[in-house]
C-alpha cells in the first residue's frame, strides 16, 4: 500500500523521523490572532526593557548576605529598549510559524511544539485566595513550556505540606517536579534559596509571600502592589548571582544575558544580568491571567514564559546599543568580584562549614569517672551478660 503524503510531499514515516508536523492550522484563527498580537507587543512599548545602574549595594559586605537581606539601589539610565530585541531568535521562530514556515533545527522544533501544544490545549487553572502561585506556575506554566517538565521547589516553602498535590484545585493534578534544595550563591557573598529552579536553568521567585497564619486558620495572602516587583533588591541579587553561576557552569553559552522571573499580585516581569558585560535590565509588567477569563493565562505571559524558560536557545543577548549602559556591579563587588566569578555554587549553599577537629592523643580519666564506668560495667554484666572494656 502506498504511503500517504502530505501537501509538502513528505510521507508519514518521514514525519515521524523528523519530528512532529506543525502548522498554523493547529491553532484556531482566534488564537493565531492573539499570538500575533502578543508577538507584536514584545516589539513595542508594551514590553519595555530598561537598563539600570547600581548606585549602592551590599554585594561586598564583610559577611555573606542572604537574598532576603540584599540591599540594592537602582538608578534608571534614561534609555529604553524592547524585550523582543534580546529574544530575536524566539521572535523569528514565532513569526515564521504564523507564515507556515517551520524551523529546521530539531531542538527548535521541540521548543516550538511546546508553545503550540500549550496554546492549542488552552490550559485552565482555578485560582482563589488560598492558591499557592509558586507551585501553580511551576506546574502549569513554566514546566509545560520547558523542554522537560522537571523543576525544583524550595523544600522549606509551606506548600510542601501538600506533598505532590498541585494547588490548582484539581484533586487529581500532581506536580511534575519535586521539592528540594534550591540554594545558590556562596556564604561569603549574596546567597540563599529561591522559590523555583526550572531545569537548573531559570529562577522564578514569588515576591508575594504567604505569612504564617494562626493555628487552625486558613492562610491568607498579603496583597501587595506590583511595585514590589520593580527594582526588587532580592530579585536583583538573585539575578546577578544566577548569571555568574550560569557563566561558570556553562561557559559554552553564546551569551550570558541570563533572565530571572519575578511574580507578585497576578503580574510577572523578567530581570536580566549579563555577567560578562555588566549590564542589568528589567522588563515592564505582564499580566499573568487573561482579562476575559481568570482561569486562563494571558497570551503575553505564556509567550514571555516560553521565551524565558528556553532562553538558552531563544535569547540572542544584548544588542550593541545596550552594551554602553553598565550596571556598575563590578565596581560595587570590589574585592569580592572573584568570589562571584569563581566560587558560586548550586545546592548546599550558606550552610556552616564543618572544620575537622584534631583530637588529643592523651585523655585524663579521674577516679570518679573510672568508678562510674566500673559500676555501669557491673550492671551490664548482671543484666545483659555483656562485659564492658573499662579502658575504652
């Protein structure tokens, strides 16, 4: 029997070998229109990208500083760029898809398939006052858009009490990731645990924390303004540390403009730091949920999350126009700069180092100790039939 061929003349077996066949027709006309609008917004003032200078910070404090106590003063450098400019590969893949042109690179096809599948299925989530956004976003947004659904959630967060159960409201929904150690940095400089690490590649931090609630009462989130996201000292410190860490762990990367994600008050933004060129940039806010349905993510959030979680392949780095806008972190870090460059690590960070203790070769046993040991030894012989070495 002759094998069926599609419009491009490719057989079914050929499609299986080269990966899934993708086309704009996989999405409804309405979703295609929304995707085009979201792509357009990333190249406009709706997706601002602002460079900042660190006028003061405690990155070089005498003792190491946890992220929660990081101090950073950021000054706007009075210049604006657009998010699409640092994700040129991702933007091109998205636009080409709308025109029916599919990337030939296998890894890019896999990444594109993740986005198309997400938009086609239309992820639905239930969100209420007790929903833990950290686990929900890891499980239903970033984990589904990454090439692998693996992620690690801070083992110290309160949501761990639910075990593998997701906070989305679906009783049958379980986490595709695990709770564990998410600490990064070095105990001599900025360090600490972040909320989520996606595939060891992307930090996501929820800056809207749940306070400890009295026993027997349901936790209620403290609502903050989105301004808690912009210029956040904690997120700034995490972004800078993670960029240096990724540069150390993956020197083969084409560029070291590493993003981190901050979320709060149903909004998200990206912060970037390039540890090679010393440039820190921050995006404007993106709404997490659609204005037409509180149970679906906004297409802007989906697109930005897709770009961020796959930045290794989709981020093209700083443009030449961005390079002059230095953050000044190299100067602020002072003599600790070498620690940031060479001694950062992932996992087991900030724990007290155990030094080897050299024990004396001679020990002093007095009469009381020897008599006590003798009495105990006699009791053990009588009751246990066990002889004890008194000189042990």
